[in-house]
C-alpha cells in the first residue's frame, strides 16, 4: 500500500535536477507532441473545442494550436484535445497512457503566461510526465481495466504535479493541489473511438493546472484525497502499487506509423528487411492473438479501415508508401490496385508465444530466398536513432523546414516558452 | 438493470409540461438558492474561485454571485461553488445530494446568455434538478458509500439534462451530451470539510453545461457512456436502480437552520413547543445514534463547534436566538453566559428506534409540567408553510426588502433570467 501523495510531492519539490538523459527524452517528446498538435489542428474535434473556447474569449494568456489565444486553463484544454486528435502522440506502457498530451499542454500554457525559459519548461515537463506515469503505476492495471482512461486520470495528476513544479509550490500546497486535482480527474474509456477520447486528454491538462492555480491562490483542499479512505485510489479501483524511484520517462515510446498501435511492430519488421512488392512471393506475419480482433481487417475499403489492417498496412509499406504520413492512410490508397495486389501476398496468424509489443515476419522471395524479421517495441532504443526517427516523423507531418526549425528551438537553452508558442499558432 | 440514458432523454425531450406543483417547488428552490448564493458570496472559497475566473476575463455572458461577469461555463463554476459555500442550500434524501447548487448555476447562466424568460428557466431547472435526483437514485447508495460526492456526480448529469432542455436539443444529442458529461463528472467526498466540497458543486454545474455546449456545436460522443459496459455506472459503483417516473423534486428539503443537518429535527421539536430557558428544568433529546459521532459536541467554544452541538443549538433556541441566521452560530454566542447556562439543561441520548431524520424531545418545566415533541424531516410539508419558511430564511439571510423583492421576481412569469442576474450581483 504505497502512499502516492508524499511520493509525488517529493518528486515535485526535489532540489535534485532532472537527469540529463531524462531531459533529453522529454525534449524529444516535446518535439513529437508539437508535431502532433500542429498536424491535428484542423481535425473536427479540434475545431469544435477551439471554437467553444474562442467564443468564451478571455485573457490572451497562452496560444492555441491552430491559432488564437486563451486563458491558461482553456489553452490546456484545447491543446490537450488537439494534440491527441490524431492519436499519433507518445505512449507509455508502464501504465498504458499518453503522457505528453495530458501534461505538456498545461506546462506550456502556464510557462507562456509566466514567460519561462526552456530549461525550466523541460524540467517541469519531465517532472509532470514522470508523475503521470508513476500515478498510473500506482493506480495499476485494475484501474484501466475497470474502464478509466489512464491518460485522463493519471494525466490530470501529472499535469498538476508539473505545473506545481513550474510554480515552485511548497510541499503542503503541492499535496493540496494533487488532492484537488483528484476530485476533478475523470475520463472514461467508453469514449474511445469518438471525439471524447482526445477531449479526455484536454480535460486532464486543464484540470491539473486549474487545481494548481486555485491552490496557489490560497484554496484549501484535502491533501490526502488521492490516498485517503475515500480518496481517488479507493474510489477508482486503485492498486496502490509502488512506482519505485527509477525514472520511467525514458521508456516512453513514440509512434512512427500513422495507424493503430497494434500494427507498429509488424511495420518495423518490414522496415528492417527493405523489401519491395515485386520481389515477394509470400509473407506470413505472426502477432499476439489479442490484436486479431483489433486491427486485422482483411480487406478494408477506407483509409480508416487501413489503419486497422495488417495486410493493408504491410501492403502500403511494400509498395513504397511512407506509413509515417497521415495521407498514406487515405481512402484512395486503401483500394489502389497495387496495394490490393500486394495485400494478397500477406497472411496473418496469431501466436501466443509473442507479447503484445512483438511481431515476427517470414518472407518467401520470388527468388526462393527466405527471410525472417522480429521486432519488440519494448526493446531499448538508441537515443540517436530515436531522435532521427522523431525528426523524420515531424518532417513527414510538417515538412522539413518547420520540423528542422522546431528541433533547433527545442534543443536551445536560450529559447523561451513564447518561442514555442509562436510555432504552435502556425 | 435500468438504462438511465433513455430514461433521462425521454424526460428532457418530453413535450409534456412540468406539472404545476413541481414548478412551484422549483421556484421555491430558486429563491432558497439565490438567498444562499447572495449570502455566501464573500466566503473565502467564493472569493478565491471568483478571483481565478475574473483573472481569466472572457465574454461577459453571465453574472457571478458577488459581482462580475464571465462566460456561461465559468459562471456556472463560480455560482455553484458560491451557493454551496455556506452548506445552507437544499438537500434531496432520495439520493443524498444537493440538487440546486449543481443544476441552477448552469441553467441560470445559460438562460441569461440566451435572454430566456422565467417560465422556460423554471421548466429547464425543474427538469435538470429532477434528472440529477433520478441519476442519483440510479447510481444508488453504493456509489455514495464508495466515496463519490453525489452532488458532484449526479449533479453534472442533471446540469447537462437541464441545459439540454433549455437548448431544446433533439434526442440523439441529449444522449450524447449525457454521455459526454459522464466522462467529465467527478467529485470526491474526501474533500468534505474543505473548500473542495463547494467546488465539487461548481464543477458539476460547469461540466454539465460545457458538455451540452460542445454537443450543440457538433461534438460527437458516445451516447452510451452512462450505461455501457465501461460506462459511468459500471466504473462508479452504480446500482442501476430504476428511478421510476414519479416526480422526485417535490420531496426536496430546504434547510431552516444554519448548522449541521443532524441538528435540524431537534431544532424543529424545540420550535414546536415555544419554550424559553427560564421555564425549563430539564430537556432530554433523543436522536438516531449515528448523529452522536457527528454533531454532539457537548461544550464547544466556537461558532463552528456550535453548528455541530445539539446542546448548544438547543440552548441558542431556548435563549431566543434565530437559528436560521448565520450570525447566530458565532464564537461569541457559543460561549455567552446565558447559552452556556441553558446548555446545562440539555441531555442527549441515542435512540435506535428513530430514523436519521427524526428527533424526540422531552421537557420538564419548572412548574412540573411535562411536554413532548417529535419531528420527522421526511414527513410531508404543506406548501404554504414551506413557502413561508423559505421566505423567512431568505429574510434572515438578506433582509426583508431584498427577500421580498426576490420572491416577487421568482413568482413572476413576465420576469426574465436577466432580472434574476441583476439580483445576483448585489
């Protein structure tokens, strides 16, 4: 029975600097998140939530993806929603949640209002994202299985932790802010597949920063509302697991394919082999059986369907399309002659010996040669390789010039939150 | 296993008018709520939440208790918090929640923005309050016992239902708005005794109207997020009880004493006997044993302690103080000589044969006469008597002139929401 409030309070008020490798991963997630947010700004849910907030007008404290300004809380709501609209942002498997979309919108909006420099932004972002993962580990799989959207619930706690770090709140107020965020933290998996899913990320970001702003004004809340007998853990199927003190953030994973997460390991195996359709006689993909009911549409006729189809996604790769690009998963490509032909080369099989993050590919080439490839999304990834891939993804989403300019900005210790904001309104 | 979404959707989109007696009770609750909100506007939690919202500026769509204007969602947040700050607002025992503070702030703010006439305001308010009670019955005692603050959770559903009624949303959008409110609905009893408790009422009001505003803009949400397999009921210890189709709102109860609810039946027995301290030799109060650990402080030395003290509250009544007035429960009166002397006449005993809403008083007068009185808060109350008492309470809180003017306004079918708003900024 771990008490999470003192654990997170120590993390937030620690005078130890965030280790450099953790900061580096945090900057990578910031780049990835910015790319997702800028690319998602015109999605229908993004337009609706932004329009509602802009109709409310309000102090122009922080910028919105897609343009316009709003109070910090409202900007966190919009930018959390927008950056999760494409479902292309980062994931952490320790708790199964999306740390960036729940935490970074709150940090960036508050940092912009306070004209914070990038090093402090990275520090608060790393603490907030780390806190969201640890809160999620503390809540445990039972919380997620019960129906709670971890991104929304653990995310609100993380957003509160990160913004409390940015404000430098003392211990007693950090605990109260976490407690107050706990009474506001909410989000149901029942909205998966609807606009409600990205909105859940937005409400996490906005609830976290709202709780911190109130406590910073003198609002007095129960500092034990996460852990106490009627606290968030007790009421939300929490397991009270010990999250440990090792940094979790470096294990965050970025998506490199604009489709269902279940397809990613398979696409990685294909990428490792550098094949083209004309060379291939037959392909057999083995994956964890759970995915067969999630993303194994055999012959989809839409781009959305292609995002949930092993055969189509592999066929897109075999015919030379870049699966990092949103436009690759279009209705037209899903039914194009070469993709449909390449799809016929692929057989998909469930394999209980694989984890959910693994895939194995067997290829018979037309020249009779047999090739195999295996990928595990959970395997450690070299930082340089990760950086290159996130950069390539940002280029695919935003174009080379914008992506390169973002990368320089996020790497600079002289940059300020306002410089990032300028990029967000593009 | 009752499905609450179709049940509430039918209620919201019904073309039947709300029955006149239900409307009458609703108007009474509006008067009571306005009095609580105006009287609570300077409480510390009220000042903090209002200051935060005013710092955000924003469209001047709806008025705040205590002055200032804000967007509808923000006004609902502030006015829900402010009107619950004194904990003097109405209660419904069918689900154990405070219907007015969660629902009326949302209705009034949206009605003011839309320049709605009072009859439509009363219609939407009655539907919303009724929906909150029925949602609470559907969730059941298990939800409350688990640690959820019914005012906050069922209240958000009620606020969504009432504002959907005001906007005249069609069936499909009402169901989506209820579903979207379900992913935002939150509030823990862990914050009882802190500023978090009234804030929970504010977040209910604001979450409900926010969900409706988004759906009215075209936001698409899961319409089954209350009832579905991972819906709010399943994730929040819901019992799926059938709330039935009889109107629950008429059974709402207004507080007539500015102290813990556990003292009210006892104060009613005293009021029935018209006694003064000098006539009394001894008093024995019998109450349900549960209250003995809640509000039986034998000799408190503060006004706050007096609110949780049978002996002190009865002594205040015996010495002629009006227990409807907030100022009666002051530090000075709690230790005044006549109150301390009168307190010594009172003995308190637990009695398992009484319900939690009942109290029995036995008085031995100095002249040897014995008197008894019994009160049951659950017993039906004559509408004329209720009206007189709510009016007297409003007078005690606001003064006769303001109370009379409010009463006239709320009784008038020619009044508009804006007229009520003018009174709220006093």
